[in-house]
């Protein structure tokens, strides 16, 4: 199989932005393939895991906490609800909005998705030692935290 980055100009291969983009594409493919093998998609894991961690949420709250845009969220919730993995019910305090909660079957599905997700991580990070994996995760977290911080916010101390 041909390496698609083989003919990439050397200058690009030294750009962190290019390297992150290419690696993210591999990560996305590995996770999507792993989830697809068990009849799931990436949004499934994100939504189920968010509900397990946070408990029942409004659709807006679920969108904020999962990082899934509300326009994509509704279709994903409809699919998960149709499969009995989440439940949608009117909010007793405001009947105009829905509260989404994880079902028992949703919790079981979340456990099933953890295996292909772990395998995708191992495949993606195969050339790295455990210490390097931890270091990479720390550096990527620091970058993401920096760019997710509202502008004008306090600077994170350097480590």
C-alpha cells in the first residue's frame, strides 16, 4: 500500500499543524472503523459517555458538554433513542425543552464501545512508549486547553 504522505514536501512534514492534521485523520479513521465494527459511530460514544458522567441533561447542556453542535445532536439523539440507548422526556420545570438520559442498555453499549476505543488508541500510539504516550497526551491537552480558553482569560502557567 502506498504511503500518502511519502511525496509530501519535506517542509510540510516539519510543520506541527500539518503533522497534527494528518495524525488526526488517522485517529478519526481508526476510531470510526472500531466503532463501525460494533454498529456504532463516534457521536454514540461521546453522547453516552457524557450522559454517564453528567447525568440527565437538556439538549443544549448535552451539546455544550459533549462538544457536538446542536444541529448534529438532534439526529444523533433520535437514533440513540430509537435504539433504546437514551431516553428523551419533557423537562418537568420547563416543558418546552427535553431532558436526555442514559438507559440501562445505553450504559451497556457504552461498555461495549470502550474496547474498540482502547484498541484504536493503542494502534494510533503503537510506536510510542507508555511514557511518550503520557507526554504526548499532556502536551495535546495543554494545547487544547490554551485554544479553548476564552480570549482575554488568564494565562496558564508554563510547565
